[in-house]
């Protein structure tokens, strides 16, 4: 009887934990209790670095432990929670997340930033912030930095407003 009860409790726990998936509305809580590794491309522009710093400050202010790494220093993208700044042309970790697109600009448009949350089978996640240009990437990092003023939801969003002080986003997919 005790064994059957234990098995029942274990099954309910596994079912509930599989339903508890995060989306962008859970930022920054996605990373609470875990360390977030902020990853920028080795040849990233100053705008990417500034955006990464702003996201890092936002995470730290919300109690998330962080570290930063260059893309070339990340071996296994699934081994840690990541905040990946910059697209696949400039950041090899972004290229791996996107499964190495043939054209690294595919899916990007000038004047639009992308925000995408990837979840791993092991419970980890990667937050991808990028755009076709460094300014577009900066818009994506600004939307996350000012998450309290934006309506983040879903797993993928596009930042449409070209002014970092007036952010307009929409959901994708």
C-alpha cells in the first residue's frame, strides 16, 4: 500500500513538473535559484556589450547570480542557463541555438529585434536576444532590461519600435 502511494505521488509530481514550462512573462524568474551565463560574441560590437551589461544589471537586481563568457568559451550550450546576446553571424552560441542556419541573417529584418526563449529537456533554458544589426540587438536587450514596462509573453517576440526609449513588441508564433 505504501509503495503504491509513493508511486502515485511520484507520478503526480512528474506530471506537474512537466506542465510548469516558462515563457517570457516569467522573466527574470526564469533564472531565479540558478546562475545565468551571459554570452556575447568574441567580435561583438559595443552595442551588444552595452546591452549585455544592462541585462546583467537587471538580473543581479532581481537576485540572479550571473557570470559572463565569450561564445568561444561555451562548449555545451545545454549545460547552463544562458542569456545569448547577438545573432548567429556574430555569436557562435546563437548559431548553435538556431541549429546553424545556412544564411546567418535568415529570419532577421532591419529595424526589428528578436527575443526567444529556448528550453532544454534538462530543465535549463537560454534567452536569445538578437537583431540584424547591433542597434536591433540593442532594442531586444532594452525590451528585456525594461521588462516591467513591456508585455512579454509567449516564447518568441519581436521588438518593433526603433527607439530604445519607446519599446513596442509583438509575439511571434
